[in-house]
């Protein structure tokens, strides 16, 4: 019986060797693809985390009931930095606006982030490509993934409506990479960045309504964490 089974097994293998070979190849390819997916997933998660932390994200954002004069909020931020456990504090604001590009209306809204021109950008920052903060008065920076979404290019004129109701034309001076935000096409929202000097109007000083603060994480010392780029790394 044993010899008969051996003969049958040998004949079955000779008859179906091609199917067995294909099955082995399919298993090998599946394992390679699965391993590749795990490798890409791990690298993406690591790089996404590092990119987000490179912006020095705020630990909390305090939203005021009413906007505060930028000079007063600067004093509030300076006082907040003296509080125990606070690494950094900065006044900011943001608003959403309909937008026109070279006089042509776009049906994609623009989310505008505003900071003082002398803001050192040590919390909730972003990378300007090319250039540095701040943009000149009357200029706007656009998120680089918002260019195609809005159909805008560097040098174009973008008109936004401020919270006070004014329509302000701004020249696109450069682009911004901000990994702390989801992609603009995913949100169907453009992103713009400007300083308070571009919003100032006669008799109406610029105002801000947010205080972003960054606090110590765990038991890390002030010497290691204060003003650090990778405090959470």
C-alpha cells in the first residue's frame, strides 16, 4: 500500500507541477506585496509624525470672545510665557473668505491664517517656499497644494473679504508648506497666510482673537524643551 501511495503521489506531482509552481509564485508575490505595504505604512506614519512635529504645534488654542488689539495681545502672550510650564505663546487669528483671482470669482473658499509681522514663528509655524516671514504689506502666501485647487499662481492678485467686511486685494508672493493641516484638495478649501499689516485700515488697528500656547511635555526640562524644534521627538 505504501509503495502504491508513493507511485500515485509521484504521478500527481508530475501531472500538476505547473499549478503547484504557480501557487508557490502567487504566495511569494503576495508576501512581497504585503511586506511592501507594511514598509510604506511604517515610513509614512513616521514621516507624517515628524513633519507635523516640525511645525511646533500648539498644545492649546485660547479663543477670545472678541478680537484684541495686536499690541495688547502681544503683551498677553509675553505674560503667558512667564507662567510655569509654558514654553511659548503667540497671538494669531484666522478667518474664511470667498476669493477672487485676478477678478474672477472662485467657488472654493479660502482659509486665511494671520499673524503679527514680528511673530518669531516658534509655535504653529510653517515653511515658506521661498522666502521668510513676514510677507510684505499687501502680499499673501498660498499653501502650495492650494495653487491648483484655486487656479492661482505666484504673482496673481487674490481678493479676500476680511472679517470687517472689507475687500482686500493681495498679491501672491510665494507658497507655504504646512504639514499640520490636511491636504487642501481633500478639504476643498484653499489656505492663505498673511500678516496683520495687510489687514490694517485707517483708524482700525489690526486685531487678533487667538492665543496659541505650547507647554512642557511630561517631565522634560525647560533647558531641553524651551524653543526646541523636536521637544516631542
